[in-house]
C-alpha cells in the first residue's frame, strides 16, 4: 500500500477514530489458528529499504509494547547520530 492509498482510506473514516496496528500471525507454523495483537500507532518512521532493489523509501507505522517502542526509537535516534 502506498501513502496515497492509505490517506484515501483514512479520509473516509471519522477524524476522531483511533488508529491501531493489528498484527495477524499464525499461532504455530503448520496451524490454521491465528493470533491478533493490537497496538496503538506511536510514531511514523521514514525508512530506506535496503532489501528493495529500488532502494525505495518506505514508511513504517510504529507500535508495540510501550517500553519496546521507546527502546526501538532510542536505538534509531542513536544510529542517526
């Protein structure tokens, strides 16, 4: 999904609605059972994707357990200096 598509989707939503990340993952590798973890969006991080052949810019929506997000953002800040 590109930024324009996300903006279009969000424009159709109530402006005071909460935005969350929903991470869906299998409970076990060979199982049809899934788990859904929900997190508030705590930040937005522009990222140059080294794995992309184009070296394109991607936008990460950051969310997770508060302590983990704080540690991640602190580590990113230190790497940027």
